[in-house]
C-alpha cells in the first residue's frame, strides 16, 4: 500500500517560465538514469527481495522517496512551461502555439500531448523504457548497479545545474544533488553490509569458481596500443575478492580457431559461395527438447 501527501518533498519554485530548459529537464524524469528509472528499479528490487528485514526496508524507503523526486521534477517542468512560449522569437508566432513552442525550443509534444506538462520521456522526447531498470533478485549485483545509476544521475543533474541561471531551479537541483550524493554512499555502505553479513557468498559471481578456467581469471589482456594499462592496481597484487592474483598479459595470443560459422541453411537464402561445404544434418539437428523433435518430424531433411 502507498499513501500520497499533497506536499512536495522539496520546494519547486522557478523564478520564471523557461520552456527550453523544461525540455532539457525531461532527462531527469524519463532518461536512462532519470528518476523514473531508479523509482521502478528500486520498487522491483524491493518487491522481489526474498528476505524480510533491513535490506528490504531500505530498498522500499528509497524507492518511495524516488517517487517523490519524479513528482518534484514533473511539477517543475509544468511550472517552467507556464505561459510558454515566452521568448521574443516565439511571441511573433503566438498565433500558432505549436509553431511558437517549436521556435522557442520547447518539445512540441509538451504542448500537443501533455498539455503543458511533463512527459515520461527523455530530453529528446524518447519515451521511458522499462528495460532501463535492473532488478535481478541478487542484492549484491543490484546494489552495485544502484550505486552506478545514482552516480550517472548525479552527473546529469550537475550538468543541468550549469545550464540554468534560475535560482528556484538551482535550489531544487541542489537538493537533488545532495540526495544523489547520499544515495551513492548508501548503496556502497549496503554493499559492505552484505559482505559483513556473509551474504556475498550467495551471489552467482562467486559461484562455479571450481568450474571456471582459473588461469584466465587473473590477467588483463593488453590488446590496445596504450602503454600504461599495467600501471594500475588491477594488474598487480591480490584481487579485491581475496581469491585471485591480479596480473598483466603483455602479448596475449588467440586461443580459438579462425572464426567461421557453419554452412548456412539454404532455406534462409544467405549469400554463400560453398567454401564451407554443404549443410549437414548435425548442423540443423542440434536443437534439443520439444522444438527440436517437432522440427525433425516436420522436416526430417533440412537440406531438402
């Protein structure tokens, strides 16, 4: 259950309308690292969390806070659009508000689609996409993604801070910068807490260590012309996981054969010169399970 209050988390009071900046500010709602992404990312992580207690409670607290950030920025965009278009160039076109909006730099969809309000889209008008979110069910992997997402979000907020002189807008962004700073530290602290609680051993990245090719889990492959790749911590000493040694492979050699796919299925009409020979039954009979059996029954001779 969620409850909503009419009061914003922080004041949203621009000094004057600015449709051009409202267009830019859309990034903090509907961009890949915008508030809608972290809202849904944290909500899905919280709903999928299989443990009661501090971790689930933490995630749900932050998720609900992020809803308030979406509300704040949406309100700010609506207020920046109030009376738009407002620039001299657009006043001459005021007889056609849509044309005026385009000339003023405002996203025309803010006038046509959302009626002077914010949209669930980025600064190019591209709709927000649920594929932006990360909610794997694995808290350590997810918290790492959360810290990165907050870092990217703070970076974009900082850039937008320098794109306006409006004291009211800057005041809201100062609040958002502070919360992003805290959230970065929060997720990093939560990662350390997971480790202290011994929960990092449950994650897939630490599984199958006895199955992996261990000799390939230790060295940076030097595959560029840059001469300083071996100067970092990643090329020397004990790895952060405490289980591997970091190294540097100065002249790595390919370990596989020359790249080549199998001869193409004639029914797919791929351009082919016959150099790989004719398609063989094994090349098309390797599909397992029910689908493979169905295909074999329907077309037992894939070359026919």
